[in-house]
C-alpha cells in the first residue's frame, strides 16, 4: 500500500480526494490537514509515502513544507489550482516529484502518485514549457517581500512601517522590482510577479 497525506484547506475538496484515492486498491489516505503549519508534524506521526500538497494554505504554503518533507524521504506532489511557472520552479527546487493541476481526472492523479513513488517526475508538459519560457524569478527575497506587501495598495509609509524598513529602502526595492519585471509601476509589477508565481 502507498500511504498518502493530503494537505488541502478546502474541506470538500480534501474529503473528495480522500474518498476517491481510497477507492484505489493500492492507495491509503493516512492523514489529512487543512493548515500548512500542521503538515510536518502530521507527516512525522502518520509516516506517509506521498504528500499531496496544495500551495495556498493557511499559515504555511505547501511550497514551504515541500522541502522539509522531501528531506524526510516523503515523495511530494504539488496539487494546485494555480499552474503558474514560478510555482513550478519553486516546487522542483524544493524537491517535489511532481506538479499537478486540480482539474485533471482523479485516475491521472492516482497514476501520478504511483509513478512518483517509482521515481518519476510528473509535470504537465504545457506548464513545463511555460516555466521555461517565463525564465527564473529575477526578484530577490526582499523585493518579493516588498512587492507582496504592496499588493493591497499600501502607501510607501505604511509598507515601511509594516516591514520595519526605511521609506527610501522600500522605494529602492520597489524600483528594482519594477525594472526587473519591465512594468510601469508597483501594482503592475506585483500583479505580474503574482501571476508568474514569484510571490
């Protein structure tokens, strides 16, 4: 039996995945979590062979948990609604064995789990091509942090106070991010970075 952990914050989706995967003769769902901060502890307790991780989870993203699980010997598959090239790159850098979009049939998911356990990498070819075309994330960690904070339209002063930086430092990071994304302003830069999965 292949032991599976599911990390998904939407209860109906999580229950449906568990039910459908449980119908497979060789798959057993041994744990389910809705909160990204619970993934590592739950994995240590349940000892899954495979973890299906959503990206956008409360308190900790699936991408952040992926590297820790990979280092512990768990095969990681990212299962997401957001097939963004930057997310794919980050998942692969974290050691994920695959990156799957949620609208695929459950039979493909079950087969992907089996293939990943056998040592294969599973990535949607269209998404892989898009990731190659998009290139690597040009932003530094601090530029990503400032851009992510700017998504809500905060003023420079508000951003500086929230991030514990000077206003001139915030302006410099935003200016650098705008230049690297070839956009006209911080809102466009933040949207483009989010669309590419860089934030």
